[in-house]
């Protein structure tokens, strides 16, 4: 892979110079068939780019078992969460075949990102797209599997969308000061009020920017008849719509207000203008996007793991 003239498809967006700079900051790695590259719960410290071989990603499920989530083939990457979030590994990665490639240190990446390195910034954008795309794949499996605990379902509430609010967005955002630039962000968007059950977005909707939750909470769920299989809950400080905003796809789930909520809608054109203007706090905003995308991916993986575990339990019951 060190001789590749351009980035693999999963890391699209690199120009030749930035890609060569990334390769110059990577080291080789190799793992034999049957060996574990990293385990669930390990400290996340690097991104791996696979050149040859085959890896599998598996998440721990109830019963101390592992459910295979996906495979990583040549030209693909794994461990991307290490560069976006400082949490532990959310899954185990094991070599199915002898595998080799390149490894990018998370510490090195973050240091260069803080210095404004072009390749590090491009890698950050590419990894957010990748995490979003993988989350979408997991959500599609959750929808398709159809295995869920009926007792965990919630009544489906889906009503008229949010309406303009007369509240002061700056006051509402005061408690979210940990998000640098929050004052400028909320002023750039439109403040909306969503009553309990209001439909913020429906599956398949074209994505137009993001919603930032200032008060209350919204729920992202899979409709199951008259009920809803809850996957995510977004509270104050969370962005709604990051998957579609990051990978360019449509809204994957039904998003409704779980309770009375105040939201700021940031249209795609507004977010594009922020990217072009590059205010000093933009890297902090990008970091916030990355952390939430990784957290959403972990929640989706855990949800899928529970679904697969339930399917196994039901199958074992039928056989018994």
C-alpha cells in the first residue's frame, strides 16, 4: 500500500500530495491468520490500512459470545475510531488470513491536526465519512434483521414537524459552552420548537444540514407497525443528522421529539459557508462531529449485537 498512487475508495478525497504525506507518517504492520489485531475494550491508539489479507470485526454480545459485524478486505481500513475519539475499542478485530498493511498512530495524527496539517485534516474528513457509512450499514442491518425485544418497543408518535420558536437561542445555548463557537453556531441557524412526537425527519428524507439539540431530547427509531424500535436518543449538545450529513445519504431512521425540545436547524448551505470561512473554532466543531459519529456507531453496533443475540436465542428455543 505504501506504493499506492492514490487513497483507497474508503478514504476518497485525498490529493496526491496529502496522500503521500499520510504514507510518510505510517508504519508497516502484519498479523497472522487467527491472531487478534485488537480486542473490544482495548485502548484505541491507531488506524490500520489493509494491503493484503482479510480481517473480521466482531462485537461482544450477551452470553459472552461474539457476533461478526463485517469484514475488512485489501484497500479498506479499520480502527478509524481511534483517530476521532479517545474511547476504548468497540469491537474485536481478528485476522482470518495473514494480513499486512500500514498503521497510522492516533497520537501522531492528533498532533499534526492541531498544527493544521493538510493531510491530517483531509484524513479527518474521510474518516467521518467512513464512520457514517459504516453506521448506515449497521442501521440497514438492524432494519432488515427485524429481531427485537417486544418489551423494548415504544409507542410510535409521529406528528407535525417543528415550528419556529420565539425563545432566545443564545440563552438556551448558554449551558452548552463546552462546545466552542456555540454562540456563533446557534445564531447561524433557525431556532425551532418540537412538541413531543413531532417528526424531525423521516426515513429516506433528503438530508439538509443538521439539527442541534438545545433543550429536551429527540429519538431516532425504526418504525415497527404502531411501535418504534429505539436506536438513539439525542439530548442537549447532540447533533441530529450527522450520518447523512457526513456520507451524503438520506435519513436512515425516523426521528421524532421524545419530549418537548428546542432545536437549531443548520442548513447545508450554512454549514458549507462555515467550511469555506474556516473560523478558528471549526476544528473543535469537526472534533465534536467525529466523537459523536463514533459514539453513534458504537450504539448502533451494540444494538445490532443485541438483535443478533436475540435471534440466536429464539433459534435455539425453536430447536429445543
